[in-house]
C-alpha cells in the first residue's frame, strides 16, 4: 500500500502496552523516515450508547471502558454526577474513601506497569530475546522482584475491593458520595503490610532512578522532544491526583494557564480528528492544533506541580527536578522515574488515610440543587481524564464527552515513534532492535489504548516495508 | 512431558478479564509451573507457536479483525473458553447494537462538544479494521466449549476452572463463583 509515493512499514500490534495499536512508518524516495503513525484501530461508541441511560448508572457503566484503570473512570463519572445532584461538597468520609480508592488504584497501576510491563526492558535490555523479555522471564531470573510486583499490585487491588466493593468494576462511588466506609478490621489488615509496601516502593523508585541516571546518555535523546505539559494541581500548586484545577505550562516552564476551573474545560481544550486513527488529538485551543498539543501523566504532573505534600515523594521530586535544573523535564524515558515517585507518593497518602478516623464515619452521601450539566476530572494513572455529561429531566444522559488520559498523549506518542524510527531505522530492513525500540518508546507513556479507544487487546506483531507501488520489500513477523 | 500451552486474547473487551486473571496474584507462579503461556497480551508472543490446550477469549467481536483472531484461536486451541460477559453475550459494547453505527461515529467525531473537525471526516483508513454492524458474542462466530460469566469473572473462578481443566478434573464451580454483574 503506498501513500503519496512513500514507502511504508507496519508494526502490528504493539504488545505489552495495554491495548490495540499498530505502527506504520512511511519512508520517502530516499528511504528516510518521512512520518510515523500510531493507529488506534478500535472503536466502541460509548459517547452515543450511554445516551438514554439513567445518570446514576453511569459510574458503573463507563468504567467498562477499561478494566485496567476502571477506578479512574468510575471516579471521574462519579465526580460529574456529584455535580449533577448538587453533592459536590462530599462528606469527609466520602471524600477520603474515594481518595483511598484512587490512591490504591494509582499504586496498583504504577506497580503493574513497572514490574509486569516495563521491567523486562530495563532488566534485560531492549535487545533481549523475546522469549524472556516478559514478566514470566522476570519471574524466572529475578523471582524476588516479580513477587514484589505481584504483592504490590495485590495490595492496591485489595484497597480497591475494600473501598469499591470489587477489585475490577466496583460500585463504591455513587452520585454525592460513597456506599460504604472502612471497617476497623479492614483497616488493620492494610496496616499490617503497610511498612513492607513503603519499603518496596522506595526500592522500586531507586531502580527507576538509578536506571535513568546510569543510562542518561542514551535515554536523554531516546524519543525525546520539548513539549507543553498539562495536569490538575491543587489551589496551592501541590500535586493532587484526585482533585484540583487545570494547569498547563510550556517546555520552558512558562504558564499557559493556571488554576482553571475544569467545569470550563471547553474554553481551553479541543480535539482534532484525523482520518487514520480512531483516537483524537487534543490541543490547547489558544495555541491551535499545530502547536497546542501537550503531554499528561506522571512526567507532566512532576513538571506542573510546585511541590508534593508528602515528605519522601517531595524529596524525590527535588532530586528529579535537579536533573534539569528545575526546568521541566522533557525526557520521554523519565516517565518511568516520575511514575515511581508517584508510586511512593500514593503509598504515603494511603498511610495517612489509614490513620484517619474519618474513614470509619457514617455520613456517606450529600445532595443539593440538581443540575443538568457537569464535568468530572481526575488525574488517572496515565494522566488527566475528562468526563462531561448532560442529563435531561427524566434523569437520562443526553450527551457524554470523554477525553481519556491516553488520548491526551496521542500526539506525543506519535512524535516519540517518529523520532525513534529516525534514530534507529537504517535502509529498508526491519530489525528486531527497531521493533523493540518503537515499542519501548510507546510503553514509556504507559498508554492504555483500551481507554483511549474504549477498547483493548493485542495481536501478532507484523512489520512490512512497501515501495511506492505497494510491493512488499521486507516483512517480519514474530 | 511438555507443559500444556494456554493462549489468551482480548477482542472487543476492556481487558478487565485479563486483569482478573492477574488477580490470582501469587498463584500466577503456580500457574506457570502447570502451563506455558503461548500467544497472549501479557508476553511478547505475537504468533501461535503450536497447538494449545486452552484458549481464553475476552470480549466479543466488533470488527473483522476480532473475527479473524477468534477463528485463529479456534484453529489452534483444543478447548476454547468465553471469559466474561463481553465474550459470552457481547457485554457493554453490545449496547451499540440497536443504534446505527453512523450515529456512534457522528457522536464521537462530529457532534462532541470538544471536537475540532473542519472537514467533517470520520476516521477511515486502510489501517483501520472494518467494524461489524453489531457486536457478536463469540459462540455466534465459532464453537465455544465453555462460558465463564462475570464482568469480570472473579479471579477464583478463573483459577478453579483452569486448574480443573488442566488436571483433568470436572469443573465444579461453587455458586458464589458464578455470577453475572
Ligand atoms: S466482561 Fe467485563 S471485565 Fe471482561 S472484558 Fe467485558 S467489560 Fe471488561
């Protein structure tokens, strides 16, 4: 297949990212990389088929977008529905139960990504044999580390079960509050393993930091580029993963906007449709589709916040920012380090919450004046997640708009792939090294392509190079 | 004797069923003593390496690619299991079945309040697999040997069923492990 006389290479699918994806690399007549595209090949239609459903059903319906971070969708939808029922000022018990659920999710998701999905790249190198470069390979060679990963994920999942009722697709958050509190017995169960989790988080952070620092020469340029960054921050500028106002900065750290009430997100964000992907391309409206794209997720959050309100993560943040003299860090592979700082932050937050007696409170739900339109935002593990709904008099949804975390990173992921292809493609031969590196660059963003396309899964890897007439020059499949 | 192989895939699912499989936690280490994982999203194996004893299918079929993958699983696996409500009956994605596909596209790519689409194009590219007009449960596409209900099925359900199958015992799930939700 030719595109305007260019040659094309296809990598399908991208494995060990959570979702469907396919990469094509287009070459020009001189066999130089002209353009790279990450195609999102799944489409579900959630925006349309939730219409007509009652609003109170939405938090349990839309979480089925993604079984990897269902809590994020559950809570973003619930936050919007709080606003619909006029119950956005939650009781302390409700807010803290939800935060515990969210930090539990952050903890398990970051642990899953680091130990199950990326550690093979970091431990075995990008060129290691496919047969061992997976979590089972890690378990065989580094059993203690694999067990750590499994047990950390389990701890987070158990927190989700205790707050949401189920490990996957829970029901805990309801419009205006929560449907249970945390029993003393549940709390004590978590306190028992807490110190171990803190310890393991410290050591995971150390692995990520040491790896990044030791390989800085290669990593600094690997799929890296300057970009704007966007996240929620607290009113005082602190990192806040559950709630806050929108802040965007440019690659130098200058403010684009700050402390924006997210109910007004439509004044700031638009999404461009491109014909070759089901995933849209968000941008900051004032900067336009060409220049307005930005990054979200752990790296962006480290760059946008002015401090972290837990001591160990704050110390780690200072070290992280020192690497770039306090300026925003634009190194794609630094996502891993930033993610592990958030892992530590999450467990520090969990610790503080578990010692808070409000979790045993019994005042669970509030209500106020009913509204018919609402926006709910949250910092999901992979970045800022937007949910926006309109509801009619019969309590039915009439409009739903979702901008999921990974969608926000669409343009950055495409750029990362293009850069890596430029750096590592030579001639028209497909090498394992190229395949792996393209995947490593995408994986840094921890894309949940499930969310982004409202779908997920993985397929056989196939890469093709075609000439301008559509003849296959080289093909490689695993 | 070589260990039996198990392959897994996610079609039109949310990956929650795979996550539920990971929720067997440290029993995953026991599982890899019993079996070898073949083609699966959790490793980098992208093509079947041979015949598999068991194939676990998450999600129904919403596009031609899903159908192709499902047929490939049928051809390579002695036992095929529909895992979760999406594979078993279409699940939440099948909510689109009584809505014209065009309306779903229009909502996502034209009418949405944050959409910027001056040309009014709907994504359409040779790289994007063709969507089916409806989302189909797996047993309407190929023969399925077992169905495990749940959204997702609890980790214990997956564990008990797999171990029973792999050790040639009857699958005898207690009431508490069989749930639709
Ligand atoms: S059955 Fe539920 S958990 Fe499994 S893929 Fe479908 S929506 Fe996800």
